[in-house]
């Protein structure tokens, strides 16, 4: 089972169906905060919806197509981070993440994404990672910027969020640049 200690306070653990109630509860209490940027929030109505999502991510992991992990901060579930899928021919992936509002401001997501980038380049031997974030989602955009990802441009009307389109900034990191950046 995938388990990765990021530091003394942060642990990443592959989501399992046993986590469904806890993940759903965090999603539900964070609904207003998450809904502004994530199109799946309104469709997550019960723990069974979360259980189905987790089962899909377990299948993804079993097929060697990435993973989704819960982020535990000081023993509490704080959010999730993962690889959307892996394009093995071109050796690239993209990272997605969310964090409950009450856990923001502690560097949790920056450290968690750094760990996932390390895993993707070191263990999966990928060459390229993208992170996409809505233009106005400054907190989400700050993560790749802090980690040295390159702003590669704007994709107009890239995502439908309930009643409107949002533009995305695409950030990219190459394995060779990560090694030089992280030393």
C-alpha cells in the first residue's frame, strides 16, 4: 500500500474505500470553499459517491496509471493530491490537489505536491509534469510557482465550473529542470 511520509507533520497515503466516510465528511464541510474551483463538488452528495471515486482511483493505481492520496496533517485528513493519469509513451502526467480551507497557510500543499513531483520523476521515471489552475485561483497557482514550475501560458475557457468557463494557466516541469532546481 502506498504510504509516504513528507515530513514530521505530513503523510500521504493512498486512498482506500475505508477512507470514504472521512474524505466525504471533509469534502462536505469544505463544500463552499471547494466549489468555487472544482466542478465535481456538487456531484459528491454522499459517502457512496466518494467511495465510487476512491474505487476508481484504486483501479487507476492497480493499472499503473498514477494514484490519488489523502494528505494527513498531524493525524487529520486535510485534503488530497494525485496524478490524473500517466501518458506512458510521452512519459508525462498532471497533478491535481485540494485542501480544506482550515488547513491552508501551513505549507501543507506545497510540501505534498513537492513529494508527488519527486515520486513522479524518481519512481515513475516521468519526463514532464503539468499543473493547471484557474487564472483567478491564486492560492492554487502559488503551489507550482513556489516549486519552480514554468508558466507555459493560458488556455482560454479550459473548464466549465457549474455556470461559467474559466481560463487555466498551465505550469510545466521537466525532470531535468527539477533535478537542477531541487539539487
